[in-house]
C-alpha cells in the first residue's frame, strides 16, 4: 500500500483531492488519483475559476449553452454541474464500497450568499435536488448566517459540507446545527452525511504576520504553531460532542458523525515542511483534503501515525501562549472568515466576467 492508502487503512483518515478540472476527467487522471487512494473531492469557486480560465476545455459547451439562450450565470452552473456529475460517477464505487462514508464530491453554493440565510437555503436545496446523487456534498459557508441553513438542510435529509471554518466557537456552533438538524430529520439518518471543513494553513499565515509585528523572541518562537494547535483543539471538541447520551440517541437511529475535514493544507510558508498540515493532523474519523502537489508530497514522504490528539495539553498551551504575547486568536479567525468569504465571492464574480468576455467572440 502507498501512503494515502495506509492513512485510511491504518489510521482511519480519508485523503481527498482539493481540485477538479475537466481535463482530469477526460484524460483519466482523476480516476488514476482514486486508484492511488483518493477517497473524495472538494471544489470551490476559486478552483473552478482557475479550471475554466486556464484551458479551453469548457469553451465548446459554453458556446452551445450561450447560443441556446442561456445566461452567463446559468451557463456557469451548467458547466460546473457537468464536471460534478462526472466526478460523482468516478467516485461512486468508493461511496458504495465504504457504505456511504467516503466517495463524496463537493460543490459550493454561490459564495455571495454567505450572509443571506434564506438565499443559501434555496441555493443549497436547488443544487441538491438538481444533481440528486447520494455522494454529493453541497458546501455551505459556516458563517453565522449559514448556521440555520445547515440545520435546515440536514433536517431535510441532505448531505452538507460546511466550509470556511476557522474558530473553535464557530465549529461548536456548526456541530450544534448538525445535531439539531439530525434530531429534526424524520428520514433515514444513515443516509445523511456531513463534514466540517476546518481551515488550517491560513491560520498560520495570519497569526505569523501578527507575531512578526510584535517581534519579541517569545512571539517569534510561536510562528508556525497556531494552525496545528487550533485544529487539534477542534478534534478534541469533535470527540467531546460526538459522545454521550445525546449522540448515543442519534447514533441508535443510524446517524453518522460529522467528520472534521482539514482544509487549506498546502504549506504557504516555504520555511515549513511541505506536509506539516497533513503529518500533524492524522487521526480516525477525519478527512484531509489536499491539492495535488500536497498529495504527491505525502505519497513521497508523508507520515502514517496518529498525531492529531497526541498532545492536546500542548495544543492548549500554544493557544494560551499566543494570547499572552498579544495575539487575539478570536480576531484572527474572524478576519480569516471575512477574507475567505470575500475571496470566494471575488473568484465567482471574476469568473462570470471572464465568461461574459468570451461571449463577445461568438454570437447567439
């Protein structure tokens, strides 16, 4: 077995691919990744922006859609839905073979709706109903406004990937939304699945910037430690929330845990190990979604050992030390949530602008 396969077989962690583009579907590369051990796929507006802008793989379909009278935005969703459907088919054997644990493909609602609960509910319901496959995850941002949407969708028996999570407080609120949604669901709970996408490397990027501004030896010694500590404390919270009488009652009805999914796991600072955000977050009932370059690095020299809860007291000490030197970790995570929503919204709008520009090269 290779490293990705061992992560799942020996440690109970599912490696997923954080990328999707049509050329991989048509060339067979996506299928090859699945054969190498990838057990799911995540996408977001930035990923699709890069895929559609960087190649002409989508041009023929877009031309046909536009010529048939489709709007630019409707055409965009048709392009994305087509890729998602093909990816779902490729991952379906993983889904069936894991009895519904893995094999998911995620598609995100319009990120511009992140602060609008009702619009998010309508968009998530539309995507779920339109694609209508058991291994689809609809991604909803874990903003304050997204919490009721998450609960509503779970209550309707739909599977959801909660994205853009940075803070422990928001993560706890997301788990509550998931549990409340399950309690309100009248259907077969074993058919409802969810992951909570907890972003990692961006926490170090923002925290390190603040530590360098402080500039003391104590502050500088904490660089590169915040993200892992934050995520490890989230795993501790996961273990706590998915145990006890409340969870036991739901589990008896067939409910599945909402697995933590480690996102943003490529290393942004070249001074850090290229697999740091994988090696230090390995444990059962978790997912790590990685861009292809990080997957290749893990295959070459990644760790296979339980690390995510090896030193939880140490993780708490790091967060305490950050506060003691003047880093407000709550403000860090609020900033990152706002920036994440803005970044995905910008990518979405830029992509629509790119498609609009393409329409000038062909007529109806």
